[in-house]
């Protein structure tokens, strides 16, 4: 019998100029495509060895356009990517960067072909997105932590605007909601007790709306990570707050003894180690993750490290195969694999076709999760 996997790719919803506040970071009016387009111009201070040698085959498309998203959805579905995880933001008492989801994906006529869920990207915002000011990354523009009053507004928006959509991704009938920064999440509510109360409120509201519960997922990152200003590690919080599962957003933070340039093999090794570490946490439900690489130099005029090299599709295919093996050998509620990402061009970790590998990454996904199961 053919086994169907849920292959979920993160979507960075910055490739549009339709959101007015994007002009704070990308003044030319087409979102962070501006940074991709200007990569060579902003690379003068980089080492001779370094180059950003790729461009999008589809061009600098507006992903808040439903016709564009119909094309992207069809391509994703054809290659076995059947879930999008949209980065979702709330800053300055209102949502930010919703256009690609609201006006693009949700208005696409074929959005039943690829489901979606939200990852609350509740990190602080600095000048990182503005190349001209990106050296000032210690200056916070917007804080990711919220008040309980704001959280109630956010919860209502999630439930009424997104969870109710027929393509919203659910596990056992429960809408999935991922939290990116657990430390900011706990900070929002003044500690673990306050966060438990906030989560209890969230679950109550979801049940009131007619769902059995919410499936609350956390980006586990390095599960043992502790920050001095907080009273626990991510895994401590997983247990204390009552998360339902964990996965990753990007594996670069797992790599030890970083050097300026590293082969993609180190990313594969980091994933393997993380799988082993999560296996040791017997009471943690963990969904495997694949990152396609890392290089965010085009966001900076100065050279920044590390840079992951040689992330060829055949190597990524091996990483995908390991994630599939993890799913096949673990008792998980759904056969879910997360991938960074659909379109993180400015972190050089994306599935979309480019001038370097063509459709190679997508073909690798298709080969592992579709062709070999037929």
C-alpha cells in the first residue's frame, strides 16, 4: 500500500510589496526580493571565495498574487510538498506580513492541494532585514513578546480567520499551531505559570469553536538550550507548558565548532545528532526536520559566517531519506517532516527552483516521498 507523507515547507512571507510596512526594510517595493536582486552589489566587502551565485527561475514574483500562488501550489503538490507552514507575525499590536497568506494562498483556487498551518514567529525584530542598517542588529524595532490582552486578540484571529479554513492542517482533528521562540512566549506571560494559564485559555477557546483541542508545537532548536534570563530549557518548557510536539526551523544553530565555510555534511550530522537527542527524551513527540543549507550574507554588507557550501540536491536527498526513515521507525501521530524552506532565499535554504540547481531540490523531495512510494 502506498504511504503518504506530510511534507511541510516553511514559507517566509516577505516576497511582496503589498504590505505598507515592508517599505521600512525594502524600499524598492517588492519585499525582500530587493535583497536577492542586489546581492552582487552588496557583496563588495565579501571574500574572493564567496559569491551568491543563484537567482529565482520564476523571477521576482509577488507571492501575494493568487495566480502566482496557484502556480506555486501546483508545483509543490506535484513534487510531494503538501503542507506550507506560514511564518506568522504580530508586532505593534497588529499582524505583519499576512498578505502572502491572506491574498495569495487563501485566494488561490487550488489551495486544497497543499494544506497550511501557522508558525508564530514571535522573535524580536532588529534592522537585519534592511541591508543598509543590518549592522545594527542589537537595536530592537519591535518586540516579539505580547500582553495577555493581545494574545486573546491573536487567538481569536487564529481561530476565526485560519483554523476554520478547510485547508488548515490538523492532527487528530486539532489545528496545529507552532511557536518559534518559546523564551519570548514565556516572557509574554511572566513565567511558566502565566504561560500555562495562557495556553489553557487558548485550548478552551479552540474547544469552544468546535475543535477537540489545539495541537501546540514548539521549535525545539537545541532542546537543552538555556538562557540566563529564563528559568528552564526548551525541553523543560515543553513539559511544563504542555506542548504536544516539537520540530525545527533551521539546523545551523546545532553545528558545533563552526568555521567560515563548511560542507553540507555538517548539517546532515547535526540532524542525525538531534534525532538521537530527541529519542533520549522519551516523553517528547518529535517530527524530523531537513534544512537545505545556510548563508545569510546577502542581508549584510560585511561578511558573516558560517556559510554552508555544497548543498547539492543529491546530498539533500540523503537528508530527506534520513528524515523519512525517522518517521518510518517512530510511533508518530502523523508522518510529518518539516523542511526549511519553501522560499528562504536570503538564508539560502529553499526548495524553489533557481539558476544553480534548477528544480533539483524539488525533484529530490519527489523522488524520496512520492516516486519511491508508488
